[in-house]
């Protein structure tokens, strides 16, 4: 058996920040409107305008943090248009995403109410590209000031007396592109200026996140870190897995075996990106005070035929589940630097965890990975040595199996395994060392499918859903498992 993993139960390798399991919701397509916000008068069951089924589903996966309002939308968003009586809020054109009318019905109060319902941290992206320093500063004052001030008074008039707690604030989004087409030197100076006025009021302490690079723009990371690292708490990174080219990305379903392989191969590139960006960060921040926040990641395919190209609506298959599983493993591995990640996007956009159609809702294979993996949130990452069989196609090779292990507060060990090969099963020998026990009890859950583009529909919502996994044998503190082709498996190991 050539897939072998040794897990060192006595060698902690850092904490897996639960915020790595974060999400992103932009005013884009049907993410906010229909996906989250249906309005108080909707026949879709809702609480104060927010749909109940979506809130329950997101709470079930312990969503730790939610990013809003964009994305590209953030640098065109003027928050004052989105507070006060809804019927008199300004309407605007969402120029980035389909040119549709944005009625601003979902604004600051609605977003922060949603986060309270989800019991998650809000992460707000401010407008650097087309907004002013004053506008950004007043937004923070509006949300968090606990004394007498013009913004606090306006907040009260709009129905919220007490300030909210707001921890995460992004100073711009993709300012190298849709957020203002800036050079890194210019953005670094703008960052320094804008962040000066992002104040901490009362007991509220803001964690400031600078706009980081697109994919492998190492020069952006170098310049922004050099010029501004002392004034930031984190810096972002964006990387999407696109099997083809931007003009022809590839379909979300009905893809070839080559596209299957290339998608997983490209997803693994996240590891190199984090390593190389971290090396630059180490130069300016050897103590790793500054976090790396991968606040946009996931698959990006061609939109579903017949849907608005600006809405970025795509199906989600077992292939997406594997991209999610292996990417989360990469984040675990780099948990010393990666403190947050936000998959794009929560509902009806790109690699969603939830799809809706009117009152119907379906959970995607990616949702199930977030559900199965929630045991890793805030757990201790365990050092593991791993040898995998190669998975080879078209002269390229990637590991067949991806593994990550953690220990939770109760001492249970969770091992997650992804078999990336769509055609062949994988046998894995797991040895647990450093455990003060002579035996183990093991339970398992598996997500797999019989076709490589299997997905859940409104008619068949459970076509791809987790099942108990029993294909393993235990011998003392060793476990041998037989993974199905194209599968994500989580084992729970408890000492006896
Ligand atoms: O997630 C979709 C878009 O991708 C975001 O608005 C933007 O930040 C990125 O380019």
C-alpha cells in the first residue's frame, strides 16, 4: 500500500483558525437578493426579510465570518444610500454585475442583522476606489461609535441604538483592478491614508485588512508589505480555480476527464501561491503578526446556459467538493499565516454552498464538505508525514490523495482525506503515533458520487450527500481505509 500517513498526535502544528471556513456574499446576481434577502412581505418564510432556510443551513455549518458587500461592488458602494427607510433609498446601477438596478434594500442594518442571526463575525469591505476617506471613516463611526456623534445619532434615528461590534474591515478590494486600477505604490499610500481614519471606538477594535495581490503578483505583495505592513493586521490574496482561459473557462457540468484533472491540478496551485507570498511577508514580518486572508477563492466556470452572464451562476459537482476539500487542507497546512479565507460566494454565485430558485433551496456538494470539515474549526493541526501515489494524466502528475489531521478540544482526532482520482479507489494506511492509548474507535463519513459531474438539483437534492463510511479496518493505533474514487472522507479517531 503506497498511500501512507503518519499522524503525530503529540506534535501540534498550530491552530486552524475557524475563520478559514469563512464565506463571501456580494451584491452580485442572486446572492444577496433572493439568496439571502427576500423582503418582509415575501411568501418565502423569512425573519425581518431574511430567508429562514438559508440562515438555518449556514448556521448548521458554523459559518464563522461573512464578507460583504463585495468584491468589485464594494468599491462602487456608497453605504449612506443603503440606510434609512427602505422605500426612499437611492437606486443605482450595478455596473459590474449585469447592469441591473440595485435598490439598496439590503444595507448595513440588514447585513449586520444577518450576522447576528448567523452568530458570525461581519467582515465589511470599504470603498477606496470611488469613495472618500470621510465616507469610510463615517461608516465605521456609524456602526461602532458608542457616544454622541452625528453618525451615532443617525444610526439611532434609523432604529439601532446600540453600536454593533465590528472586527474585520477591508480597506478596498482588488484595487489593482476593479477597485481603481492602482499601482501598488499608489495603493500602499492610499491604504496608509484611509486606514488612519478607520478608528477604534470604545471597546471595538478593528482588524484592518489591506488589499493584497491577484494570484502571483509578487511585486504587489512586496511593495504593499514594504510600505504599509506596520499599519495592517492582515493582507488579502485572491485566487480562483479556472480550468480553461478567462474567455472560455469550461463548463461546471458535462466536462471531460482532462478538465477534471486540470481543475484539481490548478486548485493545488494555491499551495505554491501561499508559500511564495508568505516568504515575502516573512521578510517584513518575521514574527507573522500580519495574517494572510484568502478572501476570495473557489472554482470559476462558464455560467449556466441561458443565465445572465453577469450573474456568475454555476452548478456545483463532486469536482467542486474535491476542490474545496483539498484547498481547505492547504489552508490548514499554512495556518501559521492563513488566518481567514472566504469561499466565493455563499449563494447562487460561483462555488456556492447553497443554490436557490424561488422558495426552493438545495445544498451543494461543497456545502457538505464545509459541514463534514467543521470539526477542524479551531482545532489543533497535527503534524503528519504523508506519501501518496501519483495521479498522472497527460504527462502531468499530482498526488492522488490529500490528507489533513487535527485534534479537537475533547481530544478526538479528525482525519480528512480527498481521493482526487475520478476512476480509481485509493487504499490509505494511517498510523497514529504519540497517543497514550493502545487502541482506537473509528467512525467515518464519506461524500462521493458515481459520475464526475454528479450534482444536486431541486428535483434531486440529495444526489450527492454524505453517507456513513465503513470501508476501514482498525489494528491498535493503525487504520487502513479504502477510499472510493472521487471522494471526500472524514474519519473520527478516539483513543480507547
Ligand atoms: O467574486 C466575483 C468577483 O471576483 C469579485 O467581485 C471580485 O473581487 C473578483 O474579481
